[in-house]
C-alpha cells in the first residue's frame, strides 16, 4: 500500500473512521480525505484507497458533488476493530509456504499442518481481541487521555 506496511493498515483505517466519527459528532456532515490525511499525517490518496475498502465493507460512505466527502455508515459504537481489520486486511495473518516444501524431507513433509494449527490459534485469539473493542471505545479513551 505505497509506503505503508501491511501492519499499519488497520491502524490508519481505525484512525480515519474514528476521526470522521468525532468530526460528525461535532456537527459536520462530511469529512474530506485531505482533512483525514492531515490528522493521520499521510497522503490523501492513501486515505482514499483505504476508505474505498471501508466503503465496500459497509463502514464508510462517500458523497460526490458539492459538499463531497466521507461519512460513517454506522455509529462508532457499532464498528469493532475486527470489522475494520476484516475490511482492510484480507487473508490470514500468517501464510504457509508459497510453494509446497520438499515431501521427501521430514520437516518439509510435516511442518505445514503443525504451523497451520499454531497459526489458527493466533488468528482465533487476534479476532477475539479485536472484536472486544469498538471505535466508540477508541474515541472515548482518546478523549479521556487527551
């Protein structure tokens, strides 16, 4: 994602949605990608790409024409970090070998199922943890610590 490591997509997407949510709570109808990009300190193109993924997932909406910009599709308290993660991080956290390892080798033959089981555990724990926090929680804690 152009100078953004895969591991920061969730962070930037959560930041963008939380910012839009606060902006809307303060009485503004739509947020521009330029405004959001200023808060995130990144390029508006990066924000637009992420917001397009979030729109596809039903978390954000865009408005064209006069007063163009971005809005939330649902309240911050109805969006979990898992929702955001699923929107911007397709696929598993860890993948197995891109090409099958040597079947003649004892490690090559047996490693995929063993690592696969460990990775499944990681994935399950990650999803459970992300599901526990809403963007409403994030904004509440950000404002409390400000």
